[in-house]
C-alpha cells in the first residue's frame, strides 16, 4: 500500500493539504478542531491504547493514531516543524496527516471523534454517560 503525506503548506516530501480531496481535508479539519498535531492512518497494522511521551500524548485505535502536543512542554523538549519556531508558539494545530491510499474516510472520522471524546472527558463523565446512555468507558470497549 502506498501512503500519502500532507502538511499545512507542503514541502519536498509532503503535499499541501489544499491539494487534497475534500474527504481528506475533512479528516484534517476534524483533527485540527480537536487540537491534534499529527494524525496517522495505517493501511494494515492496528494499535490500541494511549501513551504519554515528553512532547506528545498519543492515542491509538485500530489503524488511526492521533498525536497531540502536551499543554506544557519543557523548552529542551520543544518540537519544531519546518520553520525554526517552537510548536507551542506559532505552529499550533494540525501539521502532518499521513494516510494510506485506501483510507476509509468515514471510519477515520468516527475514530478521531471517539479519540477526542475519550481524551477530553474525565473518568466520571464517561462513567455517567455509561450509566445513563450505555456509552463505553474506554475507546477499546
């Protein structure tokens, strides 16, 4: 499977998101609204769970991984994209979207939506929604 890599303005190794199909731009827009910086949609390998690194919190469900920069990053861990400006200063929002050529857009949008819900809601909110509406407690259930 081939993969397509999009960035905000394009580069020698990426395509500008402005040149992407409206469906791919919808994935970018949803992730940007959530505050994600990098979204990766794999062709075959599935990952599940959440990880915390020095710069990013990452959320994985199936073929979709979302990387969101931490609110507070020590200066020695600052991440830069293309321009030499720390991500926490100017480069906020979506920076990279890597997708397989056979991406299921609706499934990806649903997964990004689920990741947003589970990453932004507290345990008690999810517990209440589980009791009241039957909503799963975690993204893996």
